[in-house]
């Protein structure tokens, strides 16, 4: 066997490796040079122990169907694109509003709310910052994006009364702000979904005849533009429904303004 095969085997769980060797009539003696699998413990390379899973170099192996399946599993595991588990970081920022009634609080939102498009003010905003760690690898004259790990920070900006509210107004405000939070969380979930789609379309992306990885980067940017435009449209459509007559946010505003 060659070094590449040993490398593939190192990625398999030890139990599967033992099953392969047992089913293949593996050598019961000491290790053959180069046919060594490592059983990993803990993180990184700490506490590495060696488990001999050697076979005589001259043995002809007649593999059963089960062994062929296990070897195929080894190949699939070893060649699968590198995906990392991640979660977005979510932050909440507030701006203060004042008033002793629902109508006054809403008027204060109009005066102090965060700036939105075209100079208008919003009740609340969801922004995000997205950065990537990408690994482009030239291979065989082409280039492959073998891994792409995002760092996503989502920031929600929400109103907060500057003073304690009377009981009836407080109850109306709490209903209002909880509905606003729910609305903004939908935007946050859509942003996360977009990033996961970017991750899926990125990892394994390859361009032939691209030793400097320029073509694969250009292709990635095209795909990102499409996904970003789709997310923005989805966000606008959602706001249009929620803020339209009879929509969830429209109803929340009316209930707050008309509260006593």
C-alpha cells in the first residue's frame, strides 16, 4: 500500500479499521512499516496512541462485499468537502424612546429610530457582518476551494423606554416589543440561511486551468451576488407583508398607539 491509502485510513474510526482488517484476514503479528493507523484521543495531536492494523505486504486480499463497502466509506469520508460547525453571534443594541402613552412612545420612535434607506427611520433594524476564512488550493492545474468557514455577527437594534411605564402602557409596550423582536428574528434567520447557502455553494467549487485561483474566485462572486440579491428580496417582501394593512407589525403599531 502507498502513503495515500494509509492517509485515507487514518480518517476512519478505529472500529471500522479493525473490522476491515479482520474481514480481510489481517496480519496478527507486529506492524508492517507504513501500514499504521492512529487512534486519536482529545484535541489536536495530544495523547496520540498507535494501533497496529497491519497486513502482510504480499498477501492477496479477496474482499467481501462488506469490506468493499467499508473501503468505499473510507474514500467518501476522506474526500468529503471540509465543513465546519458554526453558529452566528447575535447582539442586541438599543436606542431610547420617551413618552407616557403608546402614542407618545411611537412618536418618539419616529424621531429617534435608526436610520434606514432613503433617510427614513425604522422601528428596528437587523444588520450583519460576515467574514470568511477560505482555503483555495491549486490542484492539477486548476483550483479548488476546499474549505470556507464563516464568521457571522447579527446585530438587532431595538427601542427601549427611558423611564418606567404605567402598568397599562407597560403591558401594551411589552406586547409591541415582543412582536418587533419576533419580526427581526425572522430577518436574522434569513441571513443565517443565506450564509449556509453560500457555504454550501463554496466548498468544493473548482475551476480548471486556474493555477492562481482567479477563475474560481470570480465564479464564487457570481454565486454570492445571486444569493445576496435573493436574501434582500425576501427581506423586502417580508416587510411589505408585515407592515401592510392587517400585517403583524401594522397591527402591533395600531394596538400600541391606541392603548390607554
